[in-house]
């Protein structure tokens, strides 16, 4: 899949999705909706009408009513299989100090698991969390609840503005269903080679999991 996030969507709008879909690619629409339930419901209803969108994100911190409104809008607006709705728990740029700055109590791990539970109650298909919290989410919510891990960085690349990162191998071992890899590819001198190396690392980790 190709990720269409806030930067690209702000610059190009829905036509970015359409162009990628026309090339035959599925889309991860990463717009992280977070607003009152009615506004998010209308945004989701518009998003599910875009072509080939398989995943989309919204913030679990928007609350139960907001997530339920999003789920209902997705069901009503999609003629076939609706996109999977993934709730963002705690951004991978956050650390414990950032949580305290915004008034959130408890550890990062406990907040992620609590928000994941809320997301499941609201009918979300899964969550977005770092690889560090993925094992706890998997244990708590079971094998069918989807986990998307952003902030994936091969060991040789920079952390940039991320605080809680993982290599592709670590993310797979932690239980991720989907990995988001951005700047290690887009900023590489040879993006094609970088992407192929990451795919090979993921494949190797999957083989090791199958043997284990």
C-alpha cells in the first residue's frame, strides 16, 4: 500500500488518492481524524468513497462516541468491503515527558492498552501503536485485532523526530500486521534499493516467526 498522509493530502487533496489508485495501488489514508463525532462521521463518509482505500486512521483520544460515529459512517458509506478503521493510540513521537505535558496520567504502555481497549469497544478494526507496546496490545486484544506500527527504522537510519522506533524485524516479531516506512525510503540515496532491503528484512522475520 501507499500511505497518503496529511502533508500530501493537504497539497494535492483527493486527486493524490485517485492517481495512486489509477496506477493499481491500494491506499493507507493516514489523516488521523480527531474532532466532534458529527464532523468525523462526515469526513469518514467522504473518505470511504475514495478509490482503493484499505486503511484509514482516527485518534482514539477522540473518544467512544466519535469512534462509533466513524464506524457507522464507514459501514453506511461503503458499498462493498469498507476500509479498516485504525485508532491512533499514542503517537510514536511521544515519550513519558510528553504525556505529562498534555496531562495524561500513567505510563505510555498503560495508556496505549487503555486506548486500544476503548477502540475495540467502539468497533475499530485495530490500532496504531509503536512496536514497544504491540506485544501488550496483542496479548490484551487477541490475534484478530489489527496492529499498525509506524516509526519503523532500519538500524542504520536516523531516528528523526520519533521517540519510540523499531527495526522492521523487531516490529514483525512484536506482532505488527502492518508497518509504516517513510523517510528511510524517501530520503535514501537509492529509494528502490532501500525499499527492497526492508522488504527482505520483513520476509526474513516472517520466516523466523513461522519456524518458531
